C-alpha cells in the first residue's frame, strides 16, 4: 500500500501539461511574413492544459524553416516576428516573445495564457498582412 501511494505521488509530481483536445478552424500553422527581405514561413501552434493549473493554456510557437529574398537575406538569413493570442471582445492582444527562424527553423517560444476556465475560442496570428491565422475552440479546466 505504501508503494502504491508513493508511485501515485511520483506520477502526479512528474505530470506535465498535455495537448488540449480542440477544434481548429484553420489548422495549426500560422503562415506569415517577418521583419526583412520578404522573409516568410510557418509557425506551428500547440496548446496544452493541465487540470492542476486551472484557467491556464500553455502555448508553444514552433517556427519551421523560413526563407527570404535577395542580398539582405543572404547577409542575414534570420526572420523575426511575434505572435499574439486573443480570446476577448474587445480585442486584447497577448503578445509572445520574439520568434526567430532561419533556413533551419528556430527555437520554440512558449507563452502562458490566463484565459479562465470553460469553453474558449482563442485566435493566434502575427502582425503581418497578409497571413493565415489559427483559431482553436477548447475547454480550459
């Protein structure tokens, strides 16, 4: 009985947020432009929740390989942009840290959104025009 209790406590302590079941209106990738040399690429959005941390969504923005044009891109093949999340009316944008990527992609950027619990429709986009956003409908514990 002590072993079962110890393993149950160990399992609870090592639990991590898991991918949130959701409906996605536009897929999981933002198609966007960046800050110079017509740089462009996709950013994969991931949303996780954890019942032990109610009212929070853990978002990860993972940039894929970006490309650009001309001598500016050849000199500096790094594209930088930011993503934002919104679930309120009127719009209140919750900006991510800068997201940078080059021909080999980039490091993921994480963001914790304090949405409150319940059914939420959350949009993700970048300031680039044109771009393709991501929209999730999910239940936040």
